[in-house]
């Protein structure tokens, strides 16, 4: 089940994020890292694409950091559905897969950027901030 984070100490003007990844340790450690940033506010975590969609409907975040390979609804399909319903939500595809087909499909469905998991969490923060300022981000 999707979880929300309403007890955040971050200012209300912070950039809001949902992190979607089916690997608990990776998702939880990423959220913990992001919560240390004063201008970022993690408002939800999703274990699959369906939960990510539900959290977007509930909270309408600024960003979704979306894994590609997840159960129920994969990240590419979830991105497509989120962008159709909420075009203003920015989706940063987060994957270990550098396949040109996956990248092309993510772009086709409206992903705003593509980030490789092995780039590191500091680079993820840079990507989110750049995208928040309207710059596309692709760490390929």
C-alpha cells in the first residue's frame, strides 16, 4: 500500500516528490537522502506504478521519481497515465537500464527526464533541481 509523508519539517514551498521503486531498501534510502535537502519534500513512496498513480491523484506532487521495472503497472505505463491526467507533474524515469528502446519509450509517453540509478543520489538531487527550473535532464 502507498504511504504518505505528512509529518515533514520542510517548508510548504518546497518541491514535492513521490519516489516509486519496488525495491524497498533503495526506495527507503533514497527517500531518506532526499528528505535531508531543505528545498525537497518527499510526500509519498510507491512500490509499483499503480501506487504512484494513486499518490499523484491524492497529492499532485511536483515530481515523480519513477523506476521502470515494477509490478502491477510498470514505470513507463504509469508515466503515460500520470502525464495524461496531470501533464504538469514532472516524471523523472529512474532506471539501471540504458537500453535505447526503454529511453525512447519513456520519452514517447512524456517522461521529462531519464536518470541512471548508478549516477548516485547527489546527481539525482541535481537532476530534480534542474528539472524544477525547466531544464530537461538525461544522465546518459
